[in-house]
């Protein structure tokens, strides 16, 4: 019963923090407010939440990575795969090596393997935190997609390097060759298992829907279970559960592109997953605030008065590590940008400096870093405490908080100063896609009109409703208006039928445009959602 109450308290804290972030006069970023609410729970209400690292990791990591993989625009992802891999793999390796030796030099009492574990868990960035701290500052679409792709892949690479480092700390042995071979194997197995689970579940549901009809509740429930199934299957078979969860999200997107789904399924699933994402990210930041207070009254006191760190040394550690992460990221981004002819043509020196600064400051650490550092084992195999665990947790939490604060005060201003350039805003031809969808709807209505003209019986009402709709679609096509249609009062039932047929034709055409790679996932999702909303509005009046 105690855990149920704690769960409800956390959910209430997430809801309260969301309200406070909207009504607070300072308009603080949501993660900062959630951390403050968590700190209030621990300091004022004496809330203590025991965290089992393995359970914490299992509950939060798979669905968050799955959702990142599902929603990232695949066309932009594969188009910009080279810069994404440069950041997600190259920068992670650069960060792990550089920060591992830097932390070992800065904190000589921390074992080398633990230093590399801390460096690995500080490597992944958090796209949700970035979106929250930048506020309403409009980030260029292509830059946002690159950062999302980096966060998706560096979660997997950073956490897997983290696990190898922890294993080295626990066993006391490390082999670079075995580590590289092991990483390649677990990565390959994780990708294969994640894709296999997603395709198996997706096509099994399609096959069942052909016989018994589509059940929206079952579709949504299975989508919630897929990341956990992929993660657990990969972990059981020796693969990377992290990569399996991310790959399952990517594969699920392609499963959804093939085969018709009810619009209600897409809309309700979207709403459910939005809620899951908001709740899980919110709980993680609330837990961060709660754990900061607990550490301040417990582990931090032990660390501060130990021979490892005393007085203001901990603050120096956190500030130095945060600054080093920022410098490494700035250097890694600046070097390839310096040799990029296309970007050099698109941006002047000031624009390039602003772009590198935005990418550097956008390396905010958040949920993944917190989940990983809290998963550090409490004990060694011989029963002794894990070396420097409290200090590692303190450093990681301090870096998360400091990077959030730094981005909160600097990122919105930097993003607003970015010069406009088509290179950073490529997302697809929205007007062309809208026009193609309207043309498909007109063609369908004209075909239905021919059937009415050649049919028997009273066709006056059908003809009037059809002509009215054709007129509206033609006016939309001539004016380029993509807004949703108003409620139509006259001839409601017959007109509703033809509107449903036209919307179905729009949806089919939008999926065809996506298959032809003429629009990307973000634009495709936006336009299909508009069609789904219009259809839902019509169905609500049946």
C-alpha cells in the first residue's frame, strides 16, 4: 500500500508542477519546476522514495527510448544520418574517453572504471529537457531533428558504454578488444531483436484485425507493452535492451505505415503516449529533486566530510565537469562544421558560431543520465559498498541541474538569434502535400458524382451535397487554404457520407506521398492528424 501511495503522490506532483509552470510569473522551464516540487516533497513533507536501480531502469528507459524512436522523423533521420552518427557515436566515444581521464585527474580517489562509468552516463543528452528549456523559441526544423536523432542513438551508445564500465568496476578487469567486440554483438542483437518484436506484434495485430475487427484498446495496450517486450527479450538473449527498445520504436512506425488503421486508434494512441511521456519524464525530474534533498541530508554529508571531497570542492567538481562537457561538445561540433562547404555557404562566421553554440548548450543532461546513475549497484560481489557511488551520484545530479539551468537562461536567446536559412528548415513541401490531398478528394467526389448521375431514384439531395463539397474543396485548392472545414448544417447526413469518403481519399494520398518520400514523417503526421480530427468530428455527430 505504501508504494501505491508514493506512486499517487508522484503523479500528483507531476500534475501540480505542470500547472505551476504555466501560471508562475517567471515562466520557468517545466523540468526546473518539477525538480523544485520534488525538493519540496522531500524537504517540507519528508517524503522518502526508495529506488531499486534495476526496477527504476526497467520502468523508465524502454518506453522513453521506444517513443523517441517511434516519433523521430525517419526521412530526416536517414537523410542526416552522418551528422547524427557523428554526434551520437563519435561524440559519445570522445566524451567517454576525454571525460573519463579528466574525472580521474580531477578526482584521483575515484577508481578509473568508476570515472569512465560517470563519463559514459554523462554522455547522453535529453531532447525533452531541451524542448522544455528553450520555451517558445522556434528552433530550425532540421537542427531539431539532428538533435533528436543524436539523443535517440547516444542514449543507447552511452548507456551501453556505461554498463561495460560498471562491469569493469565490479569485476576489476577490462579488455578493449573484448569490449569493442561485445559492444558490436550486443548492438547487433539489440537491433535485430527490437525490430523482430515490433514487426511480430504489429503484423499479428493486423492479421487478427482482419478476422475480428480492430480493437482500439488492444492496439494501444500492445503498443505500451512492445518496448518492455523488446527490452526484456534482448536482455535475456544477451543483446542491448536499450537499442532493442529504440529500434522497436522505429520499426513500429513502419508497421503503422502499412495497413489501414482506424483514425480513433491513431488519435487515442497518440493521446495515451503523450500522457505516458509527460508522466514518466515528470516523475524522473520530481525524483531528481527529491533525491537531491536526500543526498544533501545523507550521502552528500558523508561525501563532504570524507577524504574524497570537503567544503566547496563538490561544487568545483560539478562546475569543472559541466564546463569540460561543454568544451568537448563545442570542439567536436566546430571541427566538422569548419570543413562543411554547404554550411559555410549558408551561414557567415557569426551564424556558424551561433549554430555551434546552440548545439553545444543543447547538450542538456536529464532523464537518461539520472536513470543510469541511480542504477549503479549498491554493493560489490564480495558485499562491500560500490566504490565512490555516492560521489558519482552527486556529480551526475549536479551536472544535470547545472546544465538545465545553463540552457534555461542561454538557449532561448541563442535560438532566437540563429539566422534563417533554408538549409536548416528543410521539412518537405507542405503546400504541395495539401494540394495533392485536396486533388485526391476532388477526384473521389467526382467519381462518386458520376455514380449518382448514372444511378436510379431520387438523386437531388445527393447531388446538392456533393456539389457543395466539391465547391468547398475547389475553393481550398484555388486559395491554398489548408484549414479544417467548418460544421456544415444543411444536408448533414448525406453530406457527412461524402465528406468521409473525401477524407479517406486525402488520407490514402498522404500515405502515398510518404511512401514516395515526397514528405517527411513530421509533416505526414501533422496532415494525417488534421484528417483524423475532421473525421472524428464527423463521427461524433452520427
